[in-house]
């Protein structure tokens, strides 16, 4: 790699990029934590590549989907580089981000970043945009390797729109942090010129501002032999500048001084230039004031008293004030960024927690509780749209008084939550009584006038509304609160929808394999399972037994006492069978009053013993008719046929044919018997 050595018109942008500063920056643990959290939050694996295509950073905790393909099918590596590397080079040269699909169909983006005149590329790898892309990608894999592919479940999809949103957010986040890092480098260089004055600023970074002011004033007063020096900072609530800390050789009190924000000296200092005042506050002598401008506003001022300053001294003090302002801005920026990042990390952590919850009611309760925790809100509610009435129905609440009904309904378009559900846009209200959108008095059970109401949406479809009110601090909700809860609400809505689909699919799956009356497995599933067990027994050389059971006299019982009693009888027999066999055995109802039991790894001798216990327990089963006028009881016995693999057949068809014959023989020999096929 080459460094910039001068003006070389022939050199391309790639030729003059070293990647060394970027590598030093992004390989720190601090930045690795940032990118790992961003990867976990948005579902994109974020890697950083230098101009030469070398990978600078790959977060440990976030592996792209394609990594699983590459591990299982090494030929993927040879396809990845020719596809992604040219895009990385293109983004480096054009300086513009790109959203694309890689050769495996994974939606990705490439984002250029610049730091200290060097460029690199952040590569964000998401997931497939559709099932079609997923299937096409699987077609690229060697069939022999399919079992080794580790696909995360449930499979999430990433649209081009999603990729652009994440790309823009990552760009903004990284640029702000990189800019802050650049400012820190610039500050260090400037500190070198005044290191005797600013030595304290380079140490004890965790100290409060007040402590650092004290050390700085001491060094400054000692270096310039200043008689009286005071730092004033703005108290915004009171509208005054307070003497935060001061030094005086004569012992004069300085820390208790204050200057009104309306004072003439404050107005003069707004220009950003020093100002001399003949008489200082509280009857003190002449003073010269230096402005400390933070974000183009007078955040504070430095007061020097009873001394005529040289021009060089003024320049040093002005430089100190400028550096102080930069430090304050940097201090607040760091504090604000870390606070936002901590809250963003909290969203990521909360999303992980709710993803694994299977019970729907528990999921809703957790979403509301964690949302309130995120915004430090004392009260809240989660309402879902009723598909039949299109009304909002209150499902869970937090902190609301007993007067609020558990199943409160709100018509879409009515009230605050109804309006949010209708328009699909969040509503942030600082004061409910002054906001023209609400036009209502605050209810008694709310402590404050501020609240947030956000829609729970899947794409453009609203499925519910999340409402939060009453900050613990008594303050108002702000835009940062709104953006934070919207981010969590987006994830929560997806998890809720996925939870509903999962539970529905599980119920449907159960219906397809079970008998609706007895709850036992049905004939279709039994045959599939028996086929698998026969194949497994053949593969491992194990024995297998199959029982077929038919109830003796069930038709008489059914005809005499009716189908209701017949159904009760079948349910009772099903419970008897389940309680008699082992946990490894498979019990199914194959039709009418016929049942089958698969006994894996069971010899003929043991199968006979199990069959005899089944026959005996069924004979003990007594079902009373509901009509007490009937003097008779419905008593049953069972005839059971047995076949064993491989002795009585090596195929599914032969086993079924022979077990039916064994059962027929038990019936012909007088019923209530167990017969083995011969």
C-alpha cells in the first residue's frame, strides 16, 4: 500500500489510500462493540474492507447467511470475491453507496467511509429478499452438502428498501463517530501548542467538568500571573450565569457571583469577542470577559479581573476559551452519543428477549412492560385491532386505574389511539390540553400531560397501537423517545406476527397428524412413521413389533347406547392405551374401533407381554351410559394381532397385511385374545 507523497495526478483514488489510520481506528475493542451491536440490532452483518479488498473488521457475533454456505461449500469463496470485490472498488472510486444482491441472492449494501483522507468500505450483508432468492441460492449448493448448511430460523427477509434504511443509518452513525474521532485528533494537536496550560485536559477523562475547570484555572492563573479569574456557566432554568469556580490571590469570593442573562456584558459577548467592563459584579473592579461559545451560543464566560493583559495573554486566554468550548461540545456529544447508543443497545437486547417468547399473552405483556421500561413510563397500554369489527381492543395495560376496562374497545379513527390506528402515524404529545390534535382535558388518572402513541405495523398494515404516558421523572416525551420506541415497536410487531403464524401453523400441523376424537395419531401419520421405523430397523439391524387392536362388542355398545357413549368409550380406550405403553411407543387410531401400536426395538416375547397388558387393561374399562334407566353396562374386550420385523415381513406392506391376519385369527378363536402371525 502507498502513502500520499505529493501531487500525483496520474494516481487513482485507490492508489493513494493506505487504510492504516482506518485499521488503527476500527480494530479497537470500542469500535468492534459498536459494529457488533449495530449488526445485532438491524440483522445485517457489518464488515469493513480497505481499498485493497482486505478485511479490516468482521464482528465476532454476527455471521452473514452466506458464511454458512461458504463453510459448507468452499467453492462459494471463489464466487464471492469476483462478485463483491468489484462493487467494493466501485464504491471506493465513486464515493456513493450501493445496494445490491450478491451472487447467492443475499440483499447487501456497500457504504464508503472516509477518515483522515483515507477511504474504506462498510459491507452490510442482510438476508434474502424472498423465498425465490432463497431457493435459487440453495440450488447453487452441492446436494451432498445441503444437510451441513446452517440456516437461521425463522428465516427473515430483507427488502431493498430495508437495506437503504439501514445503510443510511449506519452511514450517519459512523460518520458522526468518525468525525468526533477526527476532532479529538485535531484537539490533541492544538493542545500541544498550549500543553503547559492544558495539561489537565489530557488526563482524568472521567472527571466532572467542574473538577477540570479548577485545574485549568489554576494552571492558567499561575502561568499568566492573574490576580482574579472566574469561570461562569449558564444555568438555563434560572436564566443566569453562575460563577462556577474562581481563584483570587487576594482571597476575594468569586464562586458565589452571578450575572443575569439579560446583562449588557452577556449581550456584548454574543458577538464572540472579549469585552471589558469598568466595574464588575457585586462592586468588584474592572474586568475583561472572554466568551465560551458552544454551538454558536454563549455557554459560559471567563472573567479576568484587576490586571492589564498583554495581547499575547489575551490570545492564550481566547485560545483556552475556544478549546474549552470544543471540549464542552465534545463532552456533551460523547455523553449524548453514548446515551443514545446505550438506549439503542437496549432496544437490541429487548428484541432478543421477546423473540424467544412463544406464549402470545406473555409476549404482549412483555412488549408493554419493556416499552415502558425503555422510556421510563409509569403507565401504558397495548391495543390490537379486532379483524371482525375493525375496533381497537385493549389487551394489556400497565399502571392504569381499575376504572379502565380490560376489554375496552375503541373505534378506529376515534380518540387518540383510534386516530393513530387509522393514519398509521405515531403521535408525540407534550401537553394533551394544548395540542390541537387532541383537543381534550387530561384524565385524572394521568399524572403528566405528555404521552406517546405509536402504531404497531407490518409494512403498511396496522395491527395495533402502543400507548405510553407519565414519565417517572415527571418530564415530557421528546423526539428521541419517539424514535427509540418506534424502532422497538417495529421489531415487536414483526415478532407478534411471527408468533401468531407459528402458533397457527403448529395447530394446523397437529390437526393433520392427529385423530380429532381421541387425540391419538391418525392412520396417515402412522403409516409414515411405520415406514421410517422399518427403514431405521433395517439400517441398524434392530427388531420391530407392530400390534393391531380391535374392540370386541363395540358395535353392540354403540347401537344400544348411542354414538355419544361410543365416542366416550373410544376416548377412554385411547387413554388406556397411552397409559399402558412406553414413552417410545407410537399409538394411533386407524379407523372405527381399530388401533395400532408401533413398538420400536421390541422383540416378539416383549411384544406379547405388552399386548397382554393392553388386553387386560381394556377388559377392565367400564363406561356407564348417561341414561341411568339402562340397567346394562357397556363392557368391552380387545382382540390383538402381532407381527415382528423382520421375522414376519421386511416391508411395510407385508407387515400390515400379516398383522391384519393375526387380528382376524384372534377374532375367530373367540375374541379377547392375543395372536402372533404364523
